């Protein structure tokens, strides 16, 4: 059952039209948290501060939502109109709202096992987008207990934020990563906590250099995260630096919890090892892509034993290697010596080498030798591939493995 929420406005609502050029740049609300006794309800003044330019902004309605939901439990069907600033824009302009939550409403939510809600308003210049702010509503029960002094004490849950667990892992859920140079790499911070408040800290990184065995961290980015009453949260890191080969470390360092500032000797030193966490990653050199040899013959599947194999000449080549390959059968065994590792649009260890020929750089066309021909079976599917190597044995270029069949 829904009950009406009564809202009184303490401002004069203007009737002037909105301009689509109005720029709402920021919205905030005071207070950010209110406690509601389910046996008495509450009427509370809210102050919305809207920063805008030379035109008006409108909030058509407010919404009461559960902590982890985007669906409104209740709607406050009362508009708030914010007049344009009189001073040089942009300027913050305040508008007041009296929010009343009845006893029936509070007890209905309490019966549904809801202990916390959010009250949210969005302000817009008339365009489709809007900027919103919200406050937290804590529901509490009026249980009176006797203290040692015999005085009544009202039980209100503490809003003080307390971190119970902090853990850092990479996005694949590992604590150690080995990645290629210039790869995308991110990590995720998992938090378990009690209460409500703001967590502030830094993502920090360090390379293999150290002083007295300790990595030298530098700040990567600042975190300013509001933690609601969900008691768990995950924070995604920015992209981590992967341009320098070697060992690296990532650390999340908490610098303050709510309004409690932790002592810190420098901007890159963690004030508390208890609420910091570190993981490592290794960067290995980026694999250079081998240039592709194209315009090969034969380029058809059916080939005669006397067919001519040709390819374009590759500069700086010392020798060419022509290979006849066969596709590896599933679940079959080949020794590592016979496995062919192809990098031309084929998976590693997809082919097995049958026969090969080494040719000097002056030759870029040839027929297969009798030794190679005699090793092949008619009408069996094969592949051929040409590779170019320089004088030091470095691979300069390589073709795709093309299908052939001898008949």
C-alpha cells in the first residue's frame, strides 16, 4: 500500500518557461542523511543547491528508492523550480523543500525488511538529460533501553564508516598477471564495511626500482567514493601503465574514512598498512607482428607434382624456407620437435611439419624436390608456407598456410 508524501515548498515558484540553453552543472542536498523513527515519522527541511547559468531549472518530482534499486517505491509529485542566478553565472542557487514521511509509510517499509532508503531529485533545463542528487533515509525503531545511569537511550544505527575487509585483484580474479607490453590491464578493489560514509584514497603504482628493498610508489589517480549501506562495494582501477618491461606493483592506499584523516608522511606513502593492499604484475616485450608474404603460387587446392611454387622476393633475405604441412588431428600426439608453430592466422601447434626445403635468397620459385614429393600421399590435404630469414636467423616475413592437394 502506498501513502502520500506531503511536501511544502518554502520558495515562490516562478511561471517563466525553461530555456534549453540552461546549463545545470551541479546539484547537492543538505542534509545528506536523516534518521526516521518508524513510530513517529518525520518532517524535515531539505536545502537543494543547484549550480546553473542564466536560465531556470526544474525538478518535476522526487523519488524514494531502495538502496540497490533504480525503481521508485514512492514518487513525490511536487515540482521545484530554481530561478536563474542574479549574479554573473554560473552561480549556486538554493531551493527549500519540506519532506514529510508518515508513520504509516515508515512502518510499511520496515515491515518489508527495508532499513534504508534514498531520496533523489534530478534537475533539468528541459532537455532529456538531468543532474541529480540524493540523501540517505535511515529507518530506526523506537526501542528504549536502560543505561547504567537509568536514562532512556534511543537506538540509532551508527553512520560511522568502518572498513572490515579490503582486497585487490585483477579483473580476471588473479593476484598476479603476466601481460604483453602495451596491453590493457585493470584491477578491482573489493570492500566489506559497516556504516555509511566517504572513502578516500589513491591508486598507486611502482616499478622494479626500490630503496632498501621497498618499491617506490607514485600516485596514479585519486578515489573519492561514497559508500552506502550495501556493506559491500567494488571499485575499478584506471588503466594501469604497461609500457615499460619488467616487474610492477599496484597498491590501493586509503587516506581517509569519512571525516577521519589518516596521518600521512607524503602523498605516495600509505598512512596505514592495515587498510592498504598491493598486487604485482610483470610486463614482457611486445611481440612484433611478422610481415605477411602475399601473391603466392600455386593458390589453388589441386596441385601436380611438377607445379611451380613462387613468391615475391623479400629484401635482406639470406634464405627461404618452404614447408609442407599437415593439419594436426584432434587428440593425436606429436612430439614437440615435429610441431609447427604458425603465426599466420592459425593457432599455435595447429600444424605438423611433413617436409621442408631451404633455398638461397636468389631463388623465389621452385618445384618440389623428389624427396618431398615421395613423402606425400596423393589426394591427401596439405598446406604449404614460405618463410624468409636474414643472416642471423631472424624471421623477416612469412606467408599464410595455403591449402594444396596433390593428384
